[in-house]
C-alpha cells in the first residue's frame, strides 16, 4: 500500500479532477496518441535531481525488455518512455515517475512520527519543484483534492498518518488489534 500523488499538465488552466484523471489515464495507456514532451520531462528530472542530488534515475535495459516482450528495442523504448527517480538506499522511500504529461509520486505507508513528517515535507518540496519547473497542478486521489501548489499547500498529513497508523490492521484485517487482545487465560 502506498500514498500516491499525481502532478499533471493542465490544458484548462485550473485544477480539475476530471482533467487530471484523463491526463493520467492517457499517459499510462501506451495505445492512446498523446503529446510527447521530452523537454519538459527532462527539465523536471533535472530540477528534481538538482534539488535532491541523492535521487537516482533507474536505467531501463531496453535490449533485455525487447527480448522479454518480443519487440524491437525501439518499441521497448516507446513502451517504457517514462523516467523513474528513486531514493538513495537508506533515504525516505519516495519514488517519482516522470511521464510526458504527469509525474507520479508514491511512498509506502510504513513511516510514522518524525519520518512521516519528513515524508510529507519531501512530497511538498517535490511538488513545488515540479510546479516551478513545469507548471503542473496536483491531484491527491486519497483525499480527492485537486489544487495549484503555487496557491495551496499539499495537506495530505491526516490521510498519510491515518494510513500509516493503521497499516498493521490493513495488512492483517483478521488479527485483533494488540491493545484489545485479552490475556489467554481470560474467558470472559
């Protein structure tokens, strides 16, 4: 389970959930004709890695992908046309995937306390870098909020903290929470 944020390119010029859904769906569907925007994608990658030099780009092995998918190397490159930025080992596990018209930010729910606060700070900072670089708006599917980070701040703290607090219950729904368990010898 993860907390997911989408930063997306808007044609409307105002934050809109329906538009966000369409942009994200189109970017993820390899069969839909869409605007390819390599310059913006690379500018976002450059800005994020300058902001946090510990982010590392994942290198796709297009030769291996083409063998596995029985396609040409060019077809493999077209299918995997996004850029993944991953944290350095030991850093907060926030992954950023940069597509032609949106950026997908994902972080696991396993952080609590000060680390959870750091997660939220990092997300907020990355959103601002992406907004300053590409003008993208933000869609938070957990809260249903769509906003312009130039005007509003990311405020997913309640949702993230709620998810991380109850992660054990979510993963093991049949297990009784520890604080409610009775000692083995109490029958009543």
